[in-house]
C-alpha cells in the first residue's frame, strides 16, 4: 500500500514538474497539471482577458498552454525595447499550425531565419521597383478607387453590406502588383476567394490551442480541413496565374511580383529558397494581408463616420475647401490634417491586430530579470499601446482631435507611438501601401457620397468580432450620391 502511494506521489510530482511553469519565466496564473492554463483565455474574448491578466501580473506574464509557455508583453516601452532595440533576436516566429503544417516553413509572414531574411529583402526590393510605397503608385490606386465609386453608384441610395465589394476593390490593388492585372467585380471565382478569405480570418485565432499545437488538428479535424481547403483554393487560383506567367515570361520585361520572382529563380544557384512553393505561399500571404487589413480598416472608418456625423461633416468640409472634387493625391495629405487624424484614430480604436502576430526569440534572452527561452511563443500586445491612457487620454472615446497639435497639424508623440502595423524588423511589409490606400479611398468616399446608416434609430455596434483580426460586425450602409 505504501509503495502504491509513493508511486502515485512521485508520478504527480513528475507531472507537476514537467507540465508546470518552468522557473525563471515571468509570473502568471496558477498552472494546473497537464492542462496548464487551458481555457483561461477564450480566443473571442482575448482582448479583455489579457487586460485583466495585466492588471494582476504586470506588463510581462506567462500563460501555460499544456506544457508550452506563452509570454505576453505589454506597454509601448517594453514592445519597442524588444522588437526594435533587440529586433534581430526577436525576429523569428514560433512553431504554429501555419508554418509547421500548412506552409512547411516557407513564405514571408510566418517564416524565420535566413529564409525569411532573404525572401523579405527580395520582396521589399521587388515591390519597391513596382512602386510600393511610392507616390507613382497612387494613379494605379485611384483607377481602382474610381472603379469602386462607379460600382457603388449602382446601389442607388439603397442599404447594402459593402464588405465583399470593398474587399474586392482593395484586393485588386495588391493583385495588380502581384499578378499584373485586376479582376472584375462580377468574376465569380475571384468573389468566391474573397468570401473564403474573410471566413478564414474571422474564424481563426492565433491564441487557440490547435493553432499553437499543430498535433491538436487531429482533434478538430473538420475545422482544419476547412482551413486546408481554403488555402488550397487560393493556391490553385494563384498557381494558374503563375503557370501563365512562366509560359509568357520575358526577363527583360518584369511586369509584377511573379515575374520578379521567376527572374530571380532562373538566376539562382542550387539549394535556392526561390522555389515554386515559396512563390505560391508568398503570393498567398501578400494577397491575404494586402486585402484584409486595409479593407477592414476602411469598413471601420465607414462605421465611425456613421456614428460620428459631425466628424463626417468636418472631413467633407476640409476636403471641399482644399481640393473640391479634384482627384485626391498623396501631396494633399498634409493639407488635410483632419482626414489623417481621423484615419489614425480609426486605426487606434479599431485595434485591428490587438495581439499582433506572435514572435519567438531565436536565442535564450533575459529581460527585466525574466528568462525568455529560445523559440518561446510571445505575444506583443499592441492593444496595450492603443488603449494606454498615458499615451492616449480617455482611450475609450473616439477623439481624432487627439492627433492634432495646437496649429491644427497632425504630428507629435501620439502619432509616433501609434503602431497598428507593429514595429521593428517584422513591421508589416505593406504598411506604406496601406497608408496610401486608406487616405485615397476615404477621401474619394467623402467626395462622392454622404454615408448614412440603414436605421438612424438603431446604429450598428462598434464592438468587433475577434479572429485573426478584429473585424466589425456585419452592417448595412446607405450611400447618398452628392
């Protein structure tokens, strides 16, 4: 009997030892044997859960998912210190279902190490040659904006949900850079992909156990198969375009990202990272990121214009006084500080990626007395910056004026500390493009239409649905042509 009790005690001790929170890590909630802190943070309620944990355990704490530690880092100074000052160390990604199973370490967004460095350098260089972040691209963006405006006029003052048509329009901008062409709004296959992409991003979460432990996909097989099928549909779509590019390839006429990649591939040596799979996955990631973040931010902007009609009038008056109905250009941005301030406050309040994409240190690191092991899953909580009352007083209030100085100019510390695209070496590749799109799309909306709610007595909610991004709930608008 005593022997049995002793064995049980030893087994419990071993389970506790190897599934508890390792010594040296930041503090955290009570860690239970085997399960750790499973169930403590529900993916759909992650923002408030992390705010509560911060109040209790401080700016840096550990949550255990089974035996795997997940470290959350809050506060602008901490995030900047680790991602900027020590950016090289924290530039890796942890193992997840995306890079471990679906992408197999390839791509741009989820890759790490030398693969990521080489491919990111190539992607940035190639996209810049195509006008990425340069004002020469604005004409191309405006062509798409005006196509959207013509399409929207067809709704004739009737309420409708703008989500899919807006996603298509924004996606066409990145498609023109990737594929060298845009797609018609009625293209059935392209519309289907846009809908699938939205479904993928609205139902997935980077803090769910299955995301962190790829092996758990076997317990949620139906959901994993759905994700796999969405990836496959997008890859099939882009593969057909890649095959067409290979057939018509001309190294002296690089028209888009795919051409640039094929040129690099032909010049590469053995064991190159410029493989067909790498191209396919990179294009998929550009396509998803280039569509989702900008179109969702624009939907948030339309929602705030509905809720704050006084700001809609201020913006329109500012635009009318400066450029009237003339085509907006990036040179006008400085002359339209109210528009920029409004966009910045939308980005802050929308809190699009509150936990950012997870990082991992590529070597053991000590910070503020805490041990951060190599490969650890780390969340840099951007929400802690967006909602910081020390940086943004009364953060729950929608106040675009906070970004304006006493001369009415849009600058200052608050603008610098707003980091909706994260910061450091893994700053979103498309941040410069997104800033151009947000400005040009929004100005044109205000020039062409008055944005009204479907029911003024029952405005759509300002609370979002948190998946991989924080999306507004579906809502209808009415566009009154000016």
